[in-house]
C-alpha cells in the first residue's frame, strides 16, 4: 500500500520548489539570500518529521533557529 499523505520531507521540497519560482525573478544577491534561507529551512527536517509538525511551520522555525544560532556565534 502506498502513502495517502506526503511525508514532511516531500512537503518541504514542495515549499522549496515554490520559493525557487520566485528566485528566478529576484536580483542575484536576493536569490543567494533565499538559497541560504532554504538551506536553513531544511536543517531540522528529521526532528520535525519525527514530531509530526506542520511543514510550513517547521520550515519557518528551522530558519529562525539557524539564524539565531548564527547571531549568537558572533
């Protein structure tokens, strides 16, 4: 039997695909920032998947956690 609902990882990939559509019309420097945010958004996918968190919320929280970690390192 196949899955009826997509996995969190699949949902995050869908979010990333949507974001990359906007990247095509961005200025190059903004596109690089978006790529950086996408990388940050994927960091905590395993934990979020285990916790069964909403994919969009998970993606956003992951970005925020990684940004805060960067800011605390300086």
